[in-house]
């Protein structure tokens, strides 16, 4: 059964929440995700969701202008 809430280190997360995922190295910005569902594997909680990309993480023409803080699904 799909749960609508999950707690981790005293913080509760709900379906539809937007969260930042810490990057593998400190030179990158955190990944932005929207939680779609929770699951448990090997007694560990996981979530799956939509990932959003910043303009510098996509391919576009060099003259293309973006809105401040614009992200793409």
C-alpha cells in the first residue's frame, strides 16, 4: 500500500512536497524533486519523484534568456 507520509530524522515528508537533494560534490547545486510516492526496500525508506533541472543543466542556444530561478521538468 502506498503511504502518503514518511518521516526521516524528525522531519515529515508528504506526497507532492518539493525537496532539495544534496549533490554528490559541493560544487553543484542541490537537485530539486517533487515526491510522487514512497517505498520501502531492505528496511530503508525511499521516495520517487519528478526531477527538475536548472537552465545550466540543459542544452539550449547560447542566446536564450531565462527567468530568474526558472527550472524545467
